């Protein structure tokens, strides 16, 4: 049964975001706990990874599922969970312009998207990089003041600088750590001097927006820039730095792996798979710390031996399932998590939640009964091929449309609409495969 008080628990702003997003076939950025159903084992597996990252380790996971099966929703759920528990998160969707490697800076474009989308609990919408660095500096200042050193004391600034530069110098031995440390040093001194222009130049460097080393040398005195070849190394530096700044770790979410699968050139495609192999080996062999990578795509783009991730033998041998795992016995400790369809029982719970959220949003007493919900779910799961091809996205789209019609046409009941030709089982009904990836 749905929670009778759910209408009071969901603010209208969040309810609008939930209903609007789901009707449009995309994952809402807010309010996910109100509509989370199923995926218990998958979520538990990914939360174990988060604990490993917080302890100084690293993780790498693939989430595989067909369009609309649950990938994006699962990633968004973990993203929100991580932020609430003190992690920095970032996400990017791959596209023809954004890859892991490319001949026209597509890898760097992905890095820029990730940095732009850096988010924390206090800045969940992204753009949190400046906030995180400023919070670190002010936190050190507060710690020094808390140790009894007055801000008016001549020793105060010296002690603050000593603590900050101890952290910065600890990065020197990491790959590209010396240049990253110099950039942070410039930022700190600009922060104390109130030089906003120089701080902006540092942020430009950290966002990977310098085109040439000459330009960076002229404006910052640093003879290095983030490039298409080494951007992943800087993500690891960010993860290390954020931990020193008081966060618990960093999670990186990369969606739409199908855009690598679609690359026509074999060499370019394999270069991208080589990048994935590097990231995977770093996480598994302990060369990366405090960072987790989660990538998602369709089963085809992962398992196709001709063009998919498994076409790269070094990855296939690491990721392919063994002899004992199968549909009825999933190995949730394996690097690839395969998403199964939601059960009718889980879908019933979801429609109850959406019914009450919809009623709360528009301020009416729902006329959609439990029997109506049961009939709706039975109709959806009775489609030909529904046992393998049904997706939450298309069911949700149908259900919200049903709620909208019942709300706007009080002379009609849900029973009337469900018994009409529009809701009868049809072998020709669309399977949702052409829509943007939405998952529950």
C-alpha cells in the first residue's frame, strides 16, 4: 500500500520535478527517494563500493541494461546517496563530441563536462569546484583559530599557510602532481590577496580550458595544461585533493557508452577501450585512491565481440561472466551489473507512489483505485514479449498519461480508460527503445 501521507511529504516543487521529468522520459535530479522501487541488490553492491572508496580504495563498475531498463535512475540514486555522505560527484554523457579519447579533443571535452558537473551536498546541481577549494581554505583557517591562534595574531597566517602547503606538497610525487600543486598554490595566494582575476585564471586551468602551454605559461607561469591524453590523471589528483580537503572521496559517472560502440573507425574505438582498461586496472590494482568510476551502456555495446567493449580482448577477459553466474544467480561483486526488468509487484508499488504524488501536485482526491492500478499493471505486462522487453520508462509514461486524463476529465474513470482500445494489449506497441535512457 502507498503511504497515506505521501502527499504531505513531497513538496510541490519536488513533485513537479518528478512528474515532469518522468513524463518527459528523463531521470529527475531531485526527489528520487520518493519513487525508488526495487534494485535492492544493485544498490547494496554499489554502496559497498562507496565504503571501499571512503577507506582509501577505488572501484570500477559497469551497469548494463537496455534503453529504459534502469541505468540512469540507478546512477542518479547512487550519485545522490554519495553526496549526502560527503562525497564529491561528477557525471557526463558521452556523445560524438565527448569520448574518452579522440583526435579532436573529445577526451578533453569529457573532462570539461565532468569538472563543470562537479557537485557536493551543498551544491548538488554542479559547479562546485570553486566552492570546494574555498571551503578547504576557510576550513583550515577555522581549524587554526580553533587551536587558540587569534586571527589578529601574526602567527595565524603563517600557521594557515604551513598546513595548506603541507597538503599541497604531498601531491608532488603523484603523476602531474607538481603542476597541480603549483596551481593550487597560486589559487591560495590569490585567495588571500583578494585577486579574483588570478583566481579565475586558475579555475580556467583546472577546467581544462587552456589551448596551449604558451598561453598558460604567460598567464599563470605554469608550463603544463590538461590534455586529451592525460585528463584522467587529473581526475585522480582531484580525488586525492578532495580527500585532503575533508571530503570522503570522489565518484565519476559516465553514461551512454553506446557512443563509443558506434565509432566507425576500429583504431579510434580501440583507443577508447584502452582508456577504459587503464582506468579499470588502476582501480583493481590499487594505483588509484579515493575514486570510483561507474559507466553504463546497453548489453550490446558491452558484449558485442565485433565492436563492443568485449571486442577488446584485454577487457573481455576481465569483465565477462564466469561459468556459474546466470539470470537467476547474479554475481553482484562482479565488475558488470546487469539490470533485470522490474517485477509486476515492484511496478505496482511504483504506480501507487506516482498516483499519490500526482494527486498531491494538482491538489485533488485520487479516483484511481487499487484495482485500477492492478488492472493497469496486468495490461502492461501482458504485452507480447513483455517478460524480456518491458521497461519502466514506457510504463511510467503510459501511467502518468492515464493520471493526467482522469484528472482533466472527471466524467471518465480509470476503468473506462483502461477498457478502451487505447489501452488494450497490442503486439505493435512501442517498446520504448528509441527514448532517452530512463530507469527505475
